[in-house]
């Protein structure tokens, strides 16, 4: 298995533009998570899906952020419009619902909004 | 509520010295505990999970339910151990308990 695949690896965009981050979880994993990592705040859970259904989106900062999981093999995190304070590394992770196993993380998308 | 506390943001040791990264947790049931490591600008990687009681790269961690702790230890630190270490907790029933709650992380620096 290729692991959790995120694209793009790096994204530089201008303030006000729409940004879409993509994630392909490990096949067979039931849960998918989007995290944001910054120096100031550390790792923040943004949203979490279980069997493609959003379970907990309390970490989504504001309405500019939205996430979808149309099927078991694909998820997107969209920021519209983007702002400089959204600059961070965004990680996607997936896990099986069987107990005893942790997450597998993707390589992350480093977003810079100028 | 789930909570993970890593009291040290920074930890610096010399090569060959023992190292202990502290982790305390709060959870009303029986948790699953994990340690993740993140090398510079890379993805988080699973280092240890308490259920397997394994030793990875010389690191071990024992779950102490009485003290609600899951400290990470290594008897002789190596320079390549320098990284950010995150302790994480998961519940053991369905629904939102399957999410991992992370501590703030401890940045370990091993000096030559």
C-alpha cells in the first residue's frame, strides 16, 4: 500500500484565492482526519469522517473552511477565500476502526498564503 | 473528556545520556496510548503503541494506569533521535472515541 497520499505537497497562493487540498486514505481504513499544524498552535484536529460521514467538525476554524468525503477513497479540504493566517501544514490521516491501531499520516500539504 | 499533557515543550540531552519524555493523560475509560515522532518537516510516524509492548529504535513506554502516565524512555540517546515527539490517546468504543487526542509535543534535541 502506498500509504495516505496527499496533494499537492506545496501550495502557494494569493490571499482571496480558493485552495483545495486532497487526500487519498489507505484502502480499507474507515476513518479520515484532517489536521492543521503551526508553530503557534501545534496539531489541531479540523474535521473527522467515519465511513465517509462527517462526525466532528468542531475544529474547523470558520465558514471559509469546508471538507468533503464523497467516497471511501477520496477527501478534500477547501479554503475559500484563503487568508495569510491559513498558512500551515495540513495533514490528512486515516485509521481502521479496529482497536489498537493508530493513525497513518500523509506527508502533508505546506500551504503558504501571501 | 480526553486530554493528553506533555509538560515539557523542549528537552535537550547529550548523546549517550538517558532520555525520558513525559506524558500524562485523562480519560474516564480504558484508553489506547501511542507515541508519534516527527522528524524535521516530515510526516508524523507511529513510534509505539502501548498495546503491543514493543521496543522501537530503543524506545519503550509503559502504561501506568495508577499514575495515568505513558512516559517514553530510551537508555542511551542518539543524535538521530532529535525530533518532535507527540503522545496521543484514543478511546476504545465507537463514534468519536476513535479520534486521537494529541499532546502539544516535546521537541527533543540530542547534542553531540
